[in-house]
């Protein structure tokens, strides 16, 4: 089981959320049953901006069992204190069906069943420093188009380190709608081609997940 939680904060709680980018690692690193996690900030708008969105954060966790996952979300006081400061939050429960590449030199996700129904796509990359300006000049067009694609439910650009580490998490009604964007949208196709030709990334990952269930309302 993999979970992805998005939380949105306002007012003074924005400062609290920002401080958790450092402080939360003390308790997240000790969560029983979680052997891989990433607490990430986000970019402005739909996440694909060099200007940070100080209101929105993302917590990805990979679990050894569903029981340990449920125990954390039902009983963890640290999680409850963090979640209760947010104005809006939702959690996606996922099972990986396809993974290519690595994250921090490892592939943390276990494969399960075939892809069906609603799906979630994760893309993640560490951008080579000398390509950062060029990469970000290409992002606005490709990210704007994704929201106009039929079957798109949600997407947000997130990352561990601003500008350098970039990830995208998107929710789709079905595989056909995701493929329509990935393989038929000219701006996205051109960006992928340049990525391959110029070698923008030091490390990258692409993963597809079955969306098993959602807790909370996905905002748009």
C-alpha cells in the first residue's frame, strides 16, 4: 500500500506547515510499518511554478501492510496534530502497477495487479543544475494543457527541494485519458523528447498506481 496525502493550510498555520518540512522528519522517520516516505512542498497555481505555494504540502508514504497504514492514519497523534491544522486534506490509497526508474537510488514500490479504473501517475526527477532555467521555461505550457485534458481529475507539482527536485502527482479517470495527454499533447511530447535528447535529469522515476480509495474530498 502507498498513500499520498495533500494538505492545505491558511493563516498562521502556513508557518506551522512550513516548519514541519524540517521538524516532521523526527516522527515520520520512526513510523512503524513505513519504510519510505517523502514530505514535499508545492509550487504556485497547479504546482508548476517557480514561485512556491506555502499553503499546500504533500506526504507520500509506502507501507509494509495495510494494517500498519490504517493504524497510522487512525491513531497517530502526530499525524492528527498535523492534519487538524489544515483547512482541507485528502489521502489517496494506491497500489503500484508499473514503475520505471529510481528515487534516491532505490525503487521502493512493490508491483501488484493490472491497471484498471481510476489511476494515479507519479513522475519525479532530479534536474541537473545547469538545465534548471531551461527546464522551467518549458513547464508552464505543458502543465496548463494537462488541466484541459478530458478525464483529468487532479494534478499538483510537488518536490523536496525547490526547482531542483520536481515531482508531479496526477489523478485520472482511466488510462485512456492519461495516455491522451501523455502521447497526444504536443507540448508534453516535445518536452519529453528534449528531456531524452539533452539529458536534463540526474535521476528520474515514472510510476502508475491503481487508486484503491480516497479519504477526504479531492479539490480541483
